[in-house]
């Protein structure tokens, strides 16, 4: 507002001066000069005003980000304009004062000359010629300065307009880039969220299935099962020491059983038709890890084992390689095995040996839910190779004699599912030459079986 008032006052003063001077002096040269000045000032003022209005319109349409820049440009333009006008006005005033002073001095000289000298016409003409020359010089200088100022202002205006155009271009580019980036980010976020939601839903559904199974089978804790990558038989790809795999790392958990104070036999995979022969020859109590499917096929043999006081334990329902099964499938393998043993002989096993020794922290976590203790071994006879021709029975006996001589402790792995396995087992029992073998439960001084639920115990 103050700037506008100063500009207006300056313009009015300038116009007044350059209008009055020709009337007072009545000199054609000065009139021409002032008209040129006036036209230049009006033209420049109109040009700058137009540019400022254009800049203001563009600013109003541009984004918030460029507003500050546009305001700066407008302020700079207006300040430049004001300074230019003040300079031009000052120049014009000074020029006018100089011209008027010269005119007055000249007139005084002419009057004095006319009074004092009657024949001084030559001098007067000479003086007047000098005066006119001075006036013309001043006029040319003023006009030149005005022209230079005009060029500077026009150049400034053009530069400001170009800067404004660049700002608008940058603004448009920024808006476009922002839109593109927002679209990309939204797409990425949507994809990530979809994937996460799918994973969550699948995990939740799996958890619900396990919870349901646990509830059906009487288990109380369903979650927090360790995650171990599934693997095929004989492969340890992706298995790390912290998974505590017995077959991959010979890893033993604190609650596992894998050895015994006395060198003791254990028999897996039965019961089978050859099992009764073994029962007839064993000197004492031993441990059988049975498959549920064989318990159901040979219930009388299973009951005979139980009646003779051997420890019966679980070896899954159908000898599954648990490490490649889902949690639900592992639960099913264990649960069906327990069901078969309970339905056939009224016992609930406390000991469990994963087939192939494929036990890890995930399998342990599930079997613990069933109240089972995982059992492995530290002496392997490889007796199953006798049937397949990879090893002779004598090789097995040599191994057993070596173990007995080295250190008469440990759990021996054998099988009663074939007649060859049974025959080897009988001979091994003879080599050990003792009836002081222990069952797995006795090795750790434990209960043999889990207690029946209170409501199942007879009055
Ligand atoms: Zn087995």
C-alpha cells in the first residue's frame, strides 16, 4: 500500500513538472524531451503492471509449494519498478532544474548585456548558441538514460516472466511425479497387505485346525510349535542345529532318553508274527516300540507282550517319516497309535520313538502335548540289513561284543518285525549274558505308562 502511494505520488509529481516546464519556458526542445520522458514512464509502468498482474494470476493457480517463490518474484519485480521510477523521476527533476538554471542565467546575461552594451549583439548570439548547445546536450543525455532504464526494466520483466514459466513447469512436473510415486506406493502396499493377510488367514486356519484336533484329543496347549522346514527322508536341507534334529545332528533334548545305565535292547516296528518267538527267549523285560497299525492287526500278540510285563511304547501309527508331515498329520500319527494301544490293552504309552530317528523340536513339541517322552538310541545294530544282505548276523554280534567290552551301557536299537530280526535279537540277548537289562522307563527310573483319566479308573 505504501509502495503504491509512493509510486503514484512520484508519477504525479513527474508528470506535473514535465507539463509545467514547457508552459513556463515555452521552449520546443524541452517540450519534446518531456514528452519523450512521459511516454517512456507511462509505457514502462503499464508494462510492469501487466506483468505483475500476470504473475499474480499464475501464482493463484500454482501449487502451495511454489507460492513462496512466486511471492518473492513479485516482491522483487515491484521493488525494482519502484526504484526505477524514483531514479527516472529524480533524473527528470534534476535535469529540469539544470535546464531552468541555465535558462535563467542566460536570460540574465542577455538582459545585462542589452543594458550595458549596445553593440554586443555578436556576443549575445554567441552566448545563446552556447546555451542552446548545452540544452540539447542535456536533453540527449536524459533521453539516453531513459532509454537505458527502459531496456533494463524490459530485460528484468522478460527474465521474471521466464523464471515464472520455469516455476510453473517445475510445479507441474512435481505434481506429476508425486502422483506417479503415490500410485506405485499404493500398489506396493496393497500387494504387501494382500500377501500378509493371506499368510495370516492360512496360519490362523492351520492354528484353528490344530486347536480343534488338540481339543478333540484332549490336549491343552495348541500353539507356539517350533517351525522346522519339512524335509524328505535322508535329507537335512534347511535343518539347523537349533532345530535339534536327532537324525541330522544327533541332537538330544534335555527330556529325551537315548542311553541307559545298563546295555539294554529295544525292539521297533512290531508287533508281528515273529514276535512271540522273541518273547519265548528273552531273559527279562524289554521295550517294544509298536506301530499302531500292527497293534490292530495282531492284537493278541500285543496283549501277550503286555501280559508278559514288557514295556510297550509308541512308534507312530504307520511308521511315518514325521519330519516331512504337517503338524496335523504328526498329531494324527501319534494319536491313532495311542488309540490302538489303549483300545487293545488299556494302556496309555509314556514313551515314543520317531521312525528313522527323525525327531526334532517340532516333533518333540507335538509329542510332549500327548505326554510322551522321546526315545532314541546310542547303539545301532543295523539288524534290518541282515534280511537285505548288507550285513551278516555275525557282524551284528561282533558289534555287540565290542560294545559290551567297551562300556556295558546304552540303548540298543533292534527290530522284531521280521524273523531275521527276532533271531538276531535272541542271540544278542545271549551275548549280553545277563537278565539285568532294563526297560526304557527303568533306565530313567520313570513311570511305565501315563495314568488313565480319573473318570476311566475303575472304582
Ligand atoms: Zn521303525
